[in-house]
C-alpha cells in the first residue's frame, strides 16, 4: 500500500466510522476497487485509532462518569453496568465466531446484504415518533445486540445501535452518547483479540497503517461532530437511502 492508498483508506474510515453507513463495508469496497489487499487486522487497527476521536469529543462525559464512579454515585455506576452489559454480546460473538467472521469479512456479497440491513434499520428508526424514555436495562441489552450485529462488514455500528435505541423509544441524543461510549471497550476488545492471535505480524508496512490511522482520527473528529448535529436535527434515517443504493449497486457489481 502506498501513501495515496493509506490516505484514502484513512479518510474513508474517519468519515464513515461515525456516519451510519458502515466504515468496514466502505473499506472492503474501497480495497476491492483500488486493488489494495489488507488483512482484517488493518481494519481493526485504524478503527482502534477512532477511540481517540470519542475521547476528544466526549471527554467531558467520560470525566464526569469517572468522577461519579470515584464518588460512588449510583447513576454513574448504573451507566457503567449498562455499558458492561451491552458489551457482552459482541464480546461473545467475537470470541466464538472470530474465524467465521474473518472468512467472510472481505466478501462484497456480505457487504451488499449488510448495507441493506443497515438501510432497513435506519428507516425503522423513525418509529415510534416519541422518543423520550431515559436509558435503562432493556435499552442496554437491545443496543448491545445491535452492536453485535455490526460485527458484519456493511452493518453500521452507529446506525444499528442508535436506530435500535430510537426504535425502543429512547432519547436519540442519549442513545448516541451511550453508543459512542460503548464503542471504546468494543474496539479495545477487538484489537486485543487480534493481538492475542498474533495478527500484528500480518501488517507489511506499519508506517502506512500509522498514516491511515492519523488521517482517520482527523477526519473522524469532524465526522462525529457532524453526526451529532444530524441526530439533533432528526435527519438520521435519511442515510438509509444511501445505504440501500450502495448495497444494491454492490450486489449488482458482484453478480454482473
């Protein structure tokens, strides 16, 4: 992979990680058409870099949560409990089905079908109309299951988790914040699993991966800021049109 490819993949990762259109799906499509072959660990490493974006955007929420835990605040401990519970499904699937997921991760067919699933979830996020309930045990389980589904390339993590939370009737800003906080342990866990399995040895050019990660962080910061504005203006579901079109086009390209 050359500098151009590293920058392109970094921009794609940074922008699509937060917008509900699936960064993993876009990376697979880009790698296919650019003729770049990267191991699964590449996707995991540059997605791990996106954790820094969450820390930069939600640092106040994170510090408040940590301070609350140190002060033994019940609400803060409840949030920690919900985050832990929501992380169980993706951890279980990641451990049990790692090899299977890895075998289909670069498949354009998988990406095309998964993008259609994302589109369906985004369209459903408009219902029910009233979304006023605070997050609770039920929401953490539902959002956690949605995040587990997003282990498939083409299923947007932000799209699936936020859509499910909104479908359950919870406040969209609260769901979005919870989703992004939940992203931190999920990505650290995914990276740890790849490192444990010795996947880092598959990286041929660490400097190009580092460049992609840096570009992803910069692009991701602005992308996440943009997404929060989109959520506030209730425009989230419109990304379903894009995902549907891209999913259909991807499948057409595969079978033509």
